[in-house]
């Protein structure tokens, strides 16, 4: 049974504002629709108590009449119930509409669809040639043999791998010791461990809007409520400071390099501002560098921690995108004082990441520079092919060419991302609806499209994507 989530008027206002302001029609109707979305998507489970009409009106800076009318409309639909003197709460039986939120609660990040002609919803699936050579060559077996003489439970990670990753940071100019590295089962586990280490009931995690949908999964599952740090994906020192002033954030989560899903790169000057704010406010701030190796031109700016080495900045990295996702090797780099709670969470989850995978990873870390160059060339070819075909086949779609990553953040000229995603999946070319990358379920007119596929496959799949679009237009 899902636990009740009683939101204060201020917390509920954070959830409602973006969706309410982007809607159309009378204020009360837009507010009712935004509330219904939060209820049907599981953010306000059955039994959750809602603020009084007066308190919510004050938090939203609207008339009490609008809130009264919105509550009344939802009561008529059976979505909420009220009793004189007892307040208002979410009804015990709220039936989700088919298009509101596919899938189980808190699961947004796509899982690969093996039946699809081309899965535009999930990430890079192929291994780097050098990774294949290392994994299948077996030269690492001798190193593994030495480890089998031990129990193999290394909660913080294989010492050789921790030092190899620390050396990568030292080489980039950020002093780092092996004691500042925790090896995880991919970046997704790293985010889950961080969330578990800082979570408290009703706690807030500040994120960009849009952001990586897997982070929203991790934070929500830990009991943190993701809230936007700014109106859009761009966050600077000022907007971060304002968000910290408005909310008591337990965590801030940023993707400065090759942002997911827009592919943008944060300037070095902005990174310095954000690091200074994080240090001054002592707020744990995640710098997710999982996609940093996929920058399409030039070198990535320094990580956030480079600008404030003693600040509570948690740098998350992974081998998945450059070598092979199936290896499931990620890590957290943090000040030593911040690692105790994370290490405790790691021990509680799995006692340590697979030593076999870590032994292979030691070899792969040494070849990351070459893997980066190969992956960049491959992505550039795929991006050029994708953009050319989309302009020919779907000229009304709009997007900005990304600075890096493997995603296009596409604005649809009609309909909505959820409806089109349903049709696209039926045509064997799944895409991810934009709201799944949003902490407050906005960006409904967007889709996230993974272009990191071989050009030969893209030439077959994008015409199918165009067929799905024309089919969808006939349905709306």
C-alpha cells in the first residue's frame, strides 16, 4: 500500500505552478487539471491530505474562489473527498486515464524494447570495439585470479579501479585520492545511493527541468520530491541561490556537460558560480558527468568540484556510454567526509559491486581517451544522418542541434508527446514523451529521441517514424 503524502500548501504549489500556468482556460479549471495530473501520476497518493482552500490560494497567489471551484470540480469527478471539519483528501479509488502516465509509479526511464525496429526511447546499446576486445580477450583473468583468494566483498570498490578513476581526476587538475571514490553498479545506482543518504520524509531535490528521467526515478523512490530549480533547463548561481532561499532542499542535481535531454553544455563561468553557491550553503550538489565523454566538439569544461574542491559536490561518472552499458560500472567522487553515509547505503544494498566487472573496468579506464574519440565520431555520423532524414521526412518538427550526448529534444507541432509515443511504439519506433523528463510533468509537447544508432538502421527507421507521425495526426 502506498504511504500517504501530505503536502504543505507551499510544497503543493511547487508541483502545480508550472503545469497550471501552461494550461488554457479559466484559472480554476487549469488548477483542477494540474491537481488531477499529480493525483493520477502517483505524486499525491490516495489518502493524502490537501491544504485548505485559503492556504493553497495564498501559496499560489490566486483567489480563494479559484481554489474553491477547482476542489469542487474534482469532488464532482470523485477524485477528492471533503468532510466538514475534517478537511480534504485524495479519494481512495482514483482510476488513472490511459494517457496520464503509462507504466508503474516512479518509473520513467525507458527500458530497451528488443521487439522494436529501432528503439528511439532508450540509450546507446552497442559496445565500444576496444571494450569488446578487452572483455572477450580474457587478459584480465590473471588479475581476477588474484582476487579470488579473497572474499571479494569490497563495499567501496576494487582498490585498483578506485585509484585508476582518481588518477583520471588528478590528470584533469582536480586533486583526488582513491579514498574519495566509491564504485557503484552504474550511474543509476550512484544516484539512488546519494538520494538514500540525504533523504528525509517530504524532502525536496532541486533538478533542472527537463532532466534525466532516471534521476527522477531514483529520487522519488527514495522519498524525495523533485522540484524545478528554474523555469527551464538553464541554471546559474543566481537561480540556484533563489531556489535554496525558496525551498529547504536536501539535494541539488545538475547535468552541466551534455545535459540530458537537451545536449547543452554549461559555461565554465556558470560552473564557478554554482560551485560557490553550493559551498556557501553546504547543500549536497550532484554533478552528473555520465554523458561528458560524448561531447561532440572540443574538450568538456572542468567538473563543478574543480571550482570548489571542499564543497559538498558529488561527481557521478560511468563507463556505460563510452564502453558498454552491460558492464554496470559507475562511481561517485566526493569529499571524504561525505562518503560515510553513501558507503553505508552501498553496503545495505549489495555489499559491493561485482569484482569481475571491476577487474575488466580497470583495463577499460586506461583506454577512455581513445574510446571517447571513437564514440564521438560514431555519434557525429548518426546525428548528421538523423538530422538530414528528419528535415526531409518530418520538416515541421523542431529541435536544436545538441553540443553532445545522444539525444534530440524535439518540439512537436501538434498533439502531445504521450499520444505520439503510443502510436510510435505501435509502429516499432518507440520514443519517450517529454513529460517523463520533467519533475512537474510539463513539456507535454516534446519527445526525447535517441539518435545514437547506426546510420543504416536510421535510414530504415526514420521513414517509419514519419509514418507513425502521419498516422498519429489522423487520430487527433
